[in-house]
C-alpha cells in the first residue's frame, strides 16, 4: 500500500464523511495531513504472490549447492522475523531465525526446479495432501514469505518425502545433496506455525487497511486491539526469541498508536464513527476526550451558524424599498 496515496484517499473519505454528517467541508485532503495507513514494523502488502518477480538468489536449478542457508547472513533480507530476532549465528541453528532460513531455503529449492515441482505435485496426490501449491518467499516482501511458510507448513509431509527421496538418491548415485542435507523436524514446523499464527494478525490487518476504503475511523481501534493481542501472546510465549519479537512488535504498535492519537483527522473520524463516538476515548484514552471534543464542537458550531444564517429573512430588493418609501 502506497502510504502517500492511501493517506490522500483516507483524508478524502473523511472529508466526505464529515460533509455528509455535518454539511461542512473541512478539505482535509487538500491540507496534506499525514495519517497512518500501515502496520507496525512490517512493509505493506503491495502485491499478491503471482505478481512477485523472483530475485537471483536460490531460484535456478544450477545454483551452487554448497551454499548452506544457515551461513548466509542476508538470506531473509527484510523479513520482519529476522529484523525482530537479531544476531542469529550458525551455532544457534535451532533458533527461530535459523529454522526460518532453513525452511525458506528448502521451499525455494523445490519451487525453483521444474522436476522438484512435479515431484511435489505427484507426492501430494499420492499422500492425499490437498493443500495449496508452494510459493517461494522472494525478496523483502514479508507478506509473500508469510504465505510461503504457511503453505510449507500445510505441505510438510510432502516436503519430508522429497527430502527423504533426495537422500536416497544421493546414497545410491552420489553427488551433492540438492537440499544441502537439511531436514525440518516436526517441532521446527510447529515453531513456523506458531510464528505464522502471530504474524497472521498483522497480515490480515494490513490487507484490511489497504485499498480505497474509508478506514481512518478504525485505525485507533485496530492498533489498540493489536496491542491487546500482542500482550496476550506475551503471557503465553515461552521461547525467548518469540518473546523478544513480540516485545518489539508491541513497541512498534505503541509508537504508531501514539502517532495516530496526535492526528486530528483520525481523532475526528474515530469520534464520528457511530460505533465509537467519544466513548472510545473515555474508555481507552481519557486524556484525549476533551482534546477531541473541542474540534467536534467547532465543527458543530460552524454548521449551526450556517443553518441559522439561512433562517434570517432576506433583505428587500432596492426597488421595493423605494416604492414603499414613496
């Protein structure tokens, strides 16, 4: 989502909403007021998987098989999981970052080979796995990596079969192992699933917030609910890396919520939402209750004065005045 164009779109929608409710045109869109249209810490969902152009890392069949993904520092690029879980090392291969690198590598090895894709499809049918086909998480688009790992989790039995067949082939034919002798255990797949369950909240929030919709009135509520979700996850998370990631997400969410609360456009839009009115500020943000009430009263008084002005009798035309005086 282009934050600039989306900001303009939301401002325009708020203009229309206020005009419809009050009859006053605030022209917020023409004021270039910056409002929020993104998800904390994560790049926007800008494209679907079929639109992704693969980069040149781990995408061709003649790739150097000696490259172990756990040795590549930049393998996941701008993946939020790697940004939030820093300082991964080769020795710490059981960490969340190490597991994700391994999963991403194996999925990319399968999707980059026509033969492996055919094997995957064939064994999906043989094992009666009716999950979606695999997609590789290329580049820095975290939403594509989210989908890639989610599909990998659903097809883990098929992936395990392909890893087994490759080891069998290497044992009898020799040569390098196409998957660099890597395995993914059931417990590691559960780590992937647990992480995806957390990221799914951000994924679907991002999808909800993109596009030409009137969403300015929902931003504060969405961020507040996201904070509650993360805090709930923190109480149950046991893995130190996952806890660190959640704390970073919470910090980012709080930062963007605070920014939203300083934007008059968002405050007015929230108060004009009949689901919230000013009650949302009374319940969650008491210090903003009076602050938000003032611009609303200003809009109301402006409209009231406009209506009263139309009720005043129109002055008599000059000719009629002269006729009466004569």
